[in-house]
């Protein structure tokens, strides 16, 4: 089987590098185009990017020539977008119009009515919006988005709890510095400190969660009816968002019910190359999950949970630039392929 | 006026050192006795203790001879206890029986029915329990305790919100490493990490808050009727516990109501030497309070709040070994003096 | 006595803020002008600057209006310069030409032949260059510089060792992140890491040390004859540069000789308000000095030494933005005042 | 080929866990015995040990029953020792006497005259001391040791420079916290700090380096004639010792000569499973090597160098618990097997 040609938009940044790491040896996709800002376009990728990951930059990638972020210059069937919000807002539709499938990690279009916001294990049926989108807009391609990193960890764990009748959710996050990009958090800001504020993060968590857990009625998404209240904090951790979650549920499940729901959660996607097993790992130790110890489980795609207590309260944690960003888009793309949309 | 003679029990540890720092130049108290374990007793304090604070060890303290933790060996009117829980449980009553006032930071006796658990700005009237205690036990002295560090920060901010009819409280804490004592948290445990568990901390917060905000009916404390649900985490911060709090209230106050309540909060204790002004500092910046920037406000006794949002949600933060430990006991002792109990 | 009018050039940055902190209650100087880039000029200082120090921004400073970095707009007798190098190179001479005394922390002019590079305790006689400078350039004012932060700590400790015949110096530094400015070191760069490179730092240490310890022959400085070899590293410390130094000396002094030389070092400047006592503090503990514990000694102006071992090897440490930057310029200004140059 | 039976002494600690990680899937060795203190003996390993590594504990290891550190209870051909020094001093000879090959990471016997101290790439010929040792002591087995972690990184890089006539070495280390064991460095000690002292470390580096680079004359080791002067520091890094090294050499090689010597270094041991390729990696970037980015090169066995400057000065860095501890012993064992000593 010929591989699907894949491009990366915003290829030189933090998430762009994760895309390359995940796609360079992917069984279904083949990296054919790396697009970045005009400053980088025309250079070899190895010169244009300051490679920040521990893994070495793949040699063949290093030699690729960066192209501009322009549908006419990009050679691909699908593009993965790590573009900044402003740019994503105008550029992603251009690519979709030009016939590309766009799997976007940007926040720009997530809440747009006819654009699906998807986590494969949570709401694959929302991909039905693609038809609505193409109808509405007369596009040959389409845009599919994945949620914000903080939203993803929590929502994966909420999915198996939906059956208990979720009524209200409280979330306090302790988020890693990599979530803000390489230069996003100054060391003088975070050393020996907590920053109890992340720009627009709480709004994203609150709106995205309700869309993700909402119902697709054939033409649009009806938001889930419960309230979400988030308080987001930055802590001195490299990778891995840790989240303290309270879920109030109509059925008053016991902690054992919750644990069983997590353990039994199987979205049936084990045929996707990036899908981890299990999707949710239940930690039995009293002081886990911890970001440094558990963030790389399942290649960074597993969401770990622990400390399930009456309330219901628990802790969930996952790798914010893999499960929470690049890996989220890649998994969406794999699902699109499986569903014959690629 | 002659100063009141003060002793410190458990004088060599983390909190013991803070007691010494706060008492060595105190206008009302005079350090007359430093008591510690048999390993230290008989030595000069300067040799017995590894001084860990940035401030220099007071010279006259360095030369004092450490005595055993024994009412017969301690020369003082009041003793400040930084003893470990096990020891506190048996030793503090011995001191009270022998006629000492005991201002304790230990958790051992906090929840005992006839022992007051007090924050001067929150529930000074609970000191009425001293008479009950002395009646019950036929003690000449008495024991007064202060709450756990995490409880204190939150409860100081809850006091001015009581008028809105508190119904339920959620708390996620991000606690400093100094709360666990000098050797309490290994660097390998916490570097690039969050530990989402602190032994017995959540139970303490939940029970202590309800006692503190309860009513003294002349013979006992009737717990406050609302539920408290806590999720406690350790982060890589030296001093200063940061707490994300949700308070559900019957009156549905606006964020502006809450802010005004904080700004107007004045417990009328400005004649106590350690009382900060203001008690609660409202930070207007969108990303404050932060532990490294705000923990030393009011000599470490101010509780900072910020990010008041609908929910009602807000952040509070205070210095855990000053406001949350040694300073809490010292402030209690100052209140006792003001009320003629010393 | 009327206070001397003082301005700060580059008032909004890291070092600019330290200047303000040190000058706002200075007994000899009065802050009369705060100059910064065009982006800030015209605004209230409190709005133009993001105040990053733990101490609160002085209220009267907060209300001052920022002026442009222009000799015509600055009202002062002396200006303290925290300008970036490029700008300092052209702007500082303009101020000197216009009659201002300029006490500069910038590196731009440090190695210029007729511009004194001074640490008051090391080479006050180099201020004789001011006359040469004014002669050469027909300036009414003058420029005096202080060295790089890393140079200062080491050179203060070398001064009392000069009598043993210094022949060669090796220096490995472990430098604080504040040395690079607030946004200078990304948290993703330094968390769980050491960066063994600081741009131009080693060259500065090597050339500046030789000028500082050189001889002023009435018309120019003759560099000290020994070699200096530096290896500079960035570590995860907020403030305080720690330096491992080896000094090879002709006289082969013992470790006891070295310790005595440090203890007896008295430059006779105790009448300067910012001069610490002692200038060099010898730590007896086997594991000191340490930046977190000792950087604030003497208000941040003391240089601590310890671990004097055969070789001769020792550790020195000092606060890089106080003793190593703002405080260095202020101390130079105090010396200028004492010598009648202001 | 049957695998060689391998035991681990001190199996529950930090280095013991690294031994297990490296041996559990080793092509030549088979883990047959895990020995630890009486507190652990008799328990399943999974219960006795707090597994601290990111990799999961191998399942078959988790179920092994821990035995006492006693030659009669250990079933193995070779034992890897991660024992504390005191214990190693008496126990390792007992195992050697009882016929075991002992590959020890403990410091107890390293400097004993008839016990080889070996890095395979540096001084494999020193294994000739095994015969001397067995003659002297009438042992059926023998003890082979590897150096201290700090010594190893530097000495691997000194080996290819021996040809230039090394005369003097200066070393300033910035060492990771994992070198002190899990509870070795309190977080309150090292956060925002440098500790410029590590107990006995400087002495170890100075004596071990001279033994390693000394000559085996058939009956004993004649120390290398040059002096080594070390200054050892602890910094806030999880794994990876960074070392600033100066090497004075008779031949005055250029920086290019040094680089070539590193690049050409090939000890011819590529048939050993744990031997990395290359042994020394020369980093071209101006700010490398860095511990977080480079410590896992070659599975943690590569020593990285960079910043080669006149002096000759350079930086070397390697993983202290792999290349510097467990991996060092395993590589020695592989060399012993290759030489027919197992």
C-alpha cells in the first residue's frame, strides 16, 4: 500500500517537531512537505529549525527544503497544522478549499459550528460534520481539529463516566511549561513558583469539553448539558499536565464503579498505529500518576489516572505535546484513514 | 513591662527554627528555653541545630543550652510546640498539666473536643474552650492549637464569605516542599514533577475547616454544616502554598461582592505585633498571587488572593511555615496575651 | 546636604529595577529621572515597567513619568546605565559629552583605553583615568564602568592575593539565570539542565580581570601579567553566581595564608553607604558558600568564599544583579562622590 | 550458548535498579539472584523495592524472591555489586573467596593495590591484576572495580589525549542529584541552589584518574605522573554529570588536534553489547553537551564532549548512573567474558 503524503504546517516549532518525530517513521503516512514562515522557507529544515527534542532529528528530514505555508507549494494529501492561532484561522480554510485534509492542533477553528472537534476515543461520530462542512463551504478538502491539551486528558477520562449522568465538573490543572512553546515561559517566571494563570486556557477547557461530549444530530453538535469550571496553573514541569478533577454525577457511583469504568474502557481502536493500550491506565499507587514517571506511557498517548476518591475526585495526567497536541492530530488522521476519508 | 517567658519544644527542626526567628526579637515574648530530643539536649543550640534559614541564627540563641522536652526542665510561661505528632500527643498535655500555656502547631490534639483550634482572625471566640478544657482535665495550664498550613490560607479567606451562606467548598492545593520538613521531599522525587498526594493532608483540611468555622455554644464547637473536598499536591516551590478554591454560596454573590468582602475584612487585631495589614491582600494582576513573589508580604503573615472568577473561584496563597505554622502559633499566643490568658 | 540628582538609563529592565530599588532610599542620591526606550517614554513608570522584584515598587517611583534616553530630557547630575551594549556604545558618550557623570553597568566601553573599569575595593586609583578621558575627548562629564558580574566576584577575592604573586587563574562558573535578563533563559532550556556556554562571557572575564588588576601609570592601564582561563556555565539558580577558582601563585601560600588574607582584607571604604562589612565573608562550613543561602549577605554586596584547598582552590559566590551589576555601579558612584568627582 | 548467571548485590537501591534494567534483557547474562539487606530478603522483589526508574519493572524480576547478601544464598557466576562502601569492603572479598567474579561499582576496594580499577576503553590491560590478586589471596574468584562516576566521564576523554603528554588536569564538576542516591539530596537543599561540596568526591577523582591512566608492569600499577585537581559541585539536574576540564599537555596540541583525537578514538570493543558507537561524541553546537539533551546518547553509555577551546579546555558529560555506575560494571563484565575470564 502506498503511504499517504503528509505535510506539516508550522514545522519548525515545538509541536511541529513533535509532528515530525511521530510521522517520520509512521506506517501509514510519509512526510512529503514541511512548511513554515517565510523566514524559514527555502532553507534546509536542519538549518531552519532549532531541534529541541531529545530524539535526534531524522536525517532525511534534516535535508528537506522548507516550503512556504501556501497550498500551491505544499505537496501532500493531508496537512498537520501546528500554526499559531491567527494564522491558522485564515490559512487552514485555504488548504481545505484547495482540497487538502487538514488535521489541526490550532485553536482557531475548534469551536466553529461545522468543524469537527474530535478525540477518536471520545466522539468519532462527530466526523460526520465533515459532510456538513463540505456542503456548507463547497470545499474539496476539510478541516478536523483536536482539543486543547488540558481538555484532552480530562475528556478522555470523562467519556467512560458519561453513563453515570455527569452533572458538574471542576478542574484544577498543573500544566507543564512545554505547553507554552519553547520560549513561552521564562525561567525567571517559573523557578520556585506557580503561575495561577494561563491565557484563555480555562475558556477553552470549558467550551471544548462540552462540544466533545455533546451529541451530533446529523447536522450539528448539541453541547453536553453539564457545567465545567476550570482553574489552570503553570508549574515547573517539562512535559505532562496533571489535573485534579471533581465529577458530580446523578447516579452517585462508588469509587469502585469509577475504577471499573476506567478499566473497562475500550474504544475499539487498537488497529490505529498510534492508539495506546490501554487508553486509560489506572495507577494503584497512592501517589500516582506523576508527570515525570508516567508521561511516556504508551509512547506518550496513554492518559493515566489515580487517587479515585469519594466526591468523585481523581487525578489524571498525560503528555501535553504528544497526547495533548501532535499525537492528537495524528490519531485523528489515522481515524480518518480508517473511515475512508483519506 | 516584663516580657513573657517563652520556650520552644522541638526547637531544632524546620518549624522550630521559624519559632526562634519570630520570637528572638519579639516585643512581648522572651526566649528562655529551647527544648529538643535527647540527642540535642545538653548541647549549645548552635551545635545541636543545622540552621537552614536565610536569616542568620541569632547570636544569643546560638549560645543557649538545649534542654530536654520535659516540663521540669523548661523555664517558661508559654511553650510553642513544633513537636512531631506522636510526641505532641503525650507531651503537650503534660506541659498543660504542669501549668504551661501550650501554643501548638502539631496536629495531634487539633480535633480533640475541648481543645481550641484557632486562627485569631477567624474564630477567637473559640478560646472560650480553654475554661472547658481546664474544668474537664483539672489542668493549671492549657493547650491551644492552630490548624494545618493548607487549612489556614483557605480558612482566612472563607471567614469574610460566611455571610453569603457557604454551602460547599472544593480545594486543589499546590504545596511547597518546606511543608514536609527539611528532609521530607527528596529532590529526585520532585524535580520536573508533581506529586498528587500528601499524607493525611486532605483529611486535615476537611475536618479542621469545619471546626474553625463552627460555632462555640459555651461548651463545645458545632461544626460548620458545609462539605469540604480537597485534593492536595506537592510542587517544586520552596515556600508558599497556592490554593485553587471554589466556594458555592446560597446567596450567589458576584465576583465584585467577593472582592469587596476581602477588601473590607478587618478582624480588629492590629494591636497584635505579628498581625499583618491587610490580613488579606487582593492582587489585581491577572496572574497573581504567586508564591515566589507574594509569600513574604506582611512578614509572611499576609494571605494573598487573586483571580476572583464566577463560580465562585479564586486563588489564595500564603507562606506555609510562617502564616501556616510558626506565625500561626505566635499570633495565637499574642491573642491569648491580649485576652489576659497569659 | 542636598542629595545628588540621579537618573537611570534603561530603567524598566532587570538591572534598571535593581538600580531603582537601591537608589530609592539612598542617603546620598535622589532619583530624579527614569529613562527608557521610546516604547516606554511618556508613560508612568508603574505602567511602563513589569516590576519583577520581590520588594514592592516604591510608590513615588511608580508615578514618575518615563523620559527618553536623551541627555536633553534627563534631569540629573549622574546617570546609572543599564542600557543594552549596542545602545550604550553611542549613548553613554553623548551623556558624558553633555556633562553627566555616567556610571555604567554596560559592557560596551569597559575595555576602552581611557575609560576606567573599577571595583572600589580593588582599583580605586584607576579613577585617575577620568582626567585622561576628559582631556582626550573634551568632555565635561565622564564615563566610569564596572565589570561583568562574573568578573567582579572573582576579582574581589583576587585583590588580597596579589601579594602572593599571582601567575595563573582558572575559573569555572555556575551562573544564575537572572544574569541573562528576565526573558534571557527559557525555562525549557534550563530545567533539569546545565548550559555550558554564555555568549562572550569567558572573553569578558579574561580581559576585564587583567585590566582591573593592572597598574595605572598616570596615563594608561598596564594589564596584569597573568593569564586567566574561564569556562562559564548557566545553572538553574535565580540569583548568585558560584565560581570555582584556582589561583597559581609564585609564593606558594598555604590555605591558612589565603584564609588570613581574606579575613584581613579591608579596603577602608566603610564610609560608603553601600559598602558591606565584611567585603569578603569567609564561610567555615564545608559546603558553603551557596547561592540561595548566602547571596543576600551584606544586602547582596558581600562576596562569600569557602572551601579553601591546596592548589590553591576555593569557591567564591556573590549576588549577580546586586554586587555584580546595579550595586557595582552604585558603589562606584559613592566612591566618585567621596573623591569629590560629583 | 548458555547465558552467564548474574546476581546483583544491593539490588533494591538506585544503582541496583539500573543493574536490573541493563541485565534483564542482556544477550550474555541472565539475572538469577537479587540480593539485598535482611529487611528485604525473603520478599518478592516487586514488594521489597520502590522502583524509581521511568522504565517499568521487568515482570519476571518483580516476582523473584530477594535473597540475603551471602555467598551461600546467591546463585550466580558473576555478581554485580551496588553495595554501600562499608558493606562492600567486607562482603565483596567473601564473594571472591567463594569463587564468584565480582564486578563492583562500590568505592571500597578501588584503590587496593591488587584489585583492578578498569574502564574497558581506557585500561583493559589492568585486568592482568586478576592473576596477581588470586595469587596473593588464594581466591577462586576475584574482584574487578569501576571508577567513580565523575572520574569515568573525564578519564574516557583523557585516554585519547595521553599521546600529547598530559602534565596537569583541572576539573570542575556540576553533578546530578541521582549520584547521591534517591534520598541523598533533599529538595530544600538544592532548589534554586548549588552545593559546592560532595563528600570524598574530589579525593576519588584525583586518585582514581592516576591509577586508571597508570601502567601495569606485570605485578602492579604505577600511577600516571600528572597532578589532578578537582572541585566538585552538586546542581539541580536529575541525571548527567557535566564537567569543565582543563588539560595542560607537553606537546601543546591545537584545539583541532584535540578534536581529531576524540573523533578517531576507537578502542576496538564494538563486539561488547553495551559498548556505544561512538564512545566519545563530539558536539559541534556551541552550547553542547547538555545533560538533559545528551545524557541518553548510546543508551546512556556515550560520553559527549564539546566546547574545545585553547587552554586546552573542554566540556565533557555523561550519564552518571549508566555510564558512570551500573553500565560501567556491566561493560567490565562484558570485557571479562570476552577475555575468557568468565
